[in-house]
C-alpha cells in the first residue's frame, strides 16, 4: 500500500536515506506513530538550516502522527562530532539551560501542542543526567564494539585530526536517547539531517540489542539543503539567518527569502512551506513565464515569515519593504528604520548643529560643497524620508531619530546611516 505522506516527502526532495523503506511504508499505512527529532542547544537560537528535519516532523503531525521534540540538554554538553573537523567548545550548564529555553520557544511556534496528537517536548538530561559512569559502561557500552563505532563517518573522519573520548561517546549517547524514547514514548522513528545517519543507526542497534528480535524501529534522513550552484544554504550577507528576531529581524528574515534565486525558489517552496503540490506547481509556471513578478519568492517569504514570526511581524516586514521600494520612509517608525538600514554604510558624527550642505559633505554623502548645494537645490537629498531643498537648512535635534541616528538618501537608492556620538 503506497503511503501518501512518503510520496509527498519524496516529491519535496526530503527523503535521503531510509533504514527500511518497505517496513516504513507498511508501518505508516497501518498505524499512527510517535517519531522524534533532536536538536542540541549549542546556541540560544536555531537558524534556518536546523529546521528542515523539524518541518518534516511537522508534516508527519499534519498526517496524524505525534512528534517528540528532543532538546539535548545532555548531548549539548558533550558535543556532536558530526560534520566537524575539530572539538566543540564545551558550554556551562547555565548557558545550556538558557539555550534550551530559547529553542523550546521556537519549537512552540512551529508545532501544535494542543491537539490529540500534540507534540511532546523532552530533554535528554532528564534520563542521561542521572546515569552514573558504571551504569553507562555496563548497560550500554557493552552493546556496541569499537570497530562498529570506528565505521561511523562522524568518527572516522576525525581520527586524523583528533577526537576526544567525550565526543567519541556521543553516537552511543544518542543511541540511548532513541532507546529511551522507544521504551517510554512508543517512539518508532527518528528523523534527522544526512549528517545524523551514523547516530540514528546506532540508536537502532541499541534497540535491537535490548529488545526482542521482531521489534521494529526506523530511521530517515533528509538531504543537506544547498543552492543551485552547490554552495551552502542558510547564510545572508550578515551571516547565519537565525529564528530569533533579536539576531535576525523579521524584516531581514523576510528579505532573505525574497532574494532567493529563480533557480532555487521552487525547491525551497517544496522543502520549507506547507503549500499543496498544485499551488507550488502553479508558482513554478510563474517563475518560467513571469519571473519579473517574483510571485514565488513573495509567497516563500510570506509563508516562512508568518510561520516563524507570526502575522504581525510579517505585516511589518512587508510595510518596511514597500516603504523602501517607494522611497517613502515617513511611513516607518524609528525602530523600523533602524532595522531596515542596519546594513547600509554608516558614519559617526557629532550632535552639533550644522548647515545641510556642510553636513552632507562631512558625511561623504556629497563629494564637495558645490555638488552638495546642487544636490540640495535639485531635490536629491532626503533626511529621514523628508526632501530638503533649502541650502540654508540646519540639521539639528529634531532630525535625530531617538537622538542617535538619521537616514540620508542621495538620489533614488544611495542611503547612508548617520550615527550620532
């Protein structure tokens, strides 16, 4: 019996490896299951690269299955060697706890916790933290041999550069997690990124060694998301695109998706949004026939910003974008303006009052006083969205937003932020 969920995941390009394809199809066709995905709290926010397995888990939830969201309060203190060439910097318990709380808040934005198959959130420190070293070595260390662990890519790739015993044990500890969730939550499937294949199969090995032979659990991995040119996905000009609005504002988040290349946008709509296949295929036609309208990019940006930040933040991001496009900055408040122009060139200046021409020359907005006078007279200079045409205008306190910054525009698109010190 073909499973519509697995068909949909395959169409979206979300199935990379499966431990038992036929068994998984049979399981999903006959019962509603619990399945899990883990996130280690290495920072107090996830970035967009982290959420593909979580969004996949959400797809299972929409088909009636129950997601278990594991935040690794214990594994986060150990460090996953997967995909790394060097040891992780160990974090304090206090930092881990802070990170766990930040990630929990973001998961609550993505998942439904209230329905009959509402998501459950767990922290592996609750069972790993109370385990003593003898218990770990006797009950679990005996289940896998060294050669088995050395065959894992995450371990083998680090043997030349060095791997501590701490990180060496990570794959077994994650295996203990899967076994614990299998025993206490009836969890049958682990979902993870492609770099987690070794850890997932270790979990299946632990389950196999501690249960009857007919016991069945499964693993699925999702391919690494890349751009059409093969480069890494998830970075903007200013760095990682975070889910935390304080690290990446909703406007920046919205702009990241708006700027998606035509060659990538349909792929990202499949991976990141919950739009139906027919909707995505219709948008694919617009990319081919009306690329200048950027309907697919706008839809992607709206869907993702609404999902992560909510409708109000999306409305604000759209308002900022429209104000910048029209050049009508008067529609923006000071906080929105600061957000919109965070990455434009800036210059520090004193708070003393100055003539507009002297001011724009000192700020390197205009190259000379003669050019500055022409720019002002010709209406090419705007201060905080207000056009200044009087060469006698004095820049003063009323022009400083929050008494600390100002936005000057020369021409249509040359912006500069003035920071007052």
